[in-house]
């Protein structure tokens, strides 16, 4: 092995280790909310978001929030929209009610199509 290839290999191994560490940190940050909070978040989604996006989340004043409608949209953009709203539209910011982790979790649930009906 030449010195240059050894350096390149070491750099690649270091980058891979850093990537694994970063992924582990992301996995820890992405812990789902506690079950009671999940229930509250689903109720907020169905009732509050549903007032504009449709009670079945298939669209209304706001666009649909179905898995098919969201599948190709970047998660980060969707979570940012939830948290910061859309100026000049009816979409309000929800930062007073949701943490960034909760917004990310809700977006993941929407994309997965696993949002239950609530009472």
C-alpha cells in the first residue's frame, strides 16, 4: 500500500466512523414521544390541522396530508412548515405547541400513513 492510499483509506474510515456516530445521535434524538403525548399529538393533528387540511387529511383549505401526497417531499421542509407556518397563507406556526422532535415525529407518521382516527 502506498502512503497516499493509506492516507485515503484512513480518511475514509474516519469519515465512516463519524457518519456512524452522527447516525447514532440522530436515532437517539428521534425517540418517539411518550404514548400519552402521541395521543395528544394525533388529536391535535386530526382536529386542529384537520380543520384546514380536512378531517380525513385529504385536503381542504390546505393541501392533503396523506402519505401519497407527502411521500416525495423533504421531511425537513415539512417539519419546518409545521413549526414555522407559511407566511402569507392560512398555515400558522405551531412552535408554541410542538417541539422540533414532535414535529419530526408527526411528519414521519404522516409519511408512513400511520395516523389513527381519534375520538
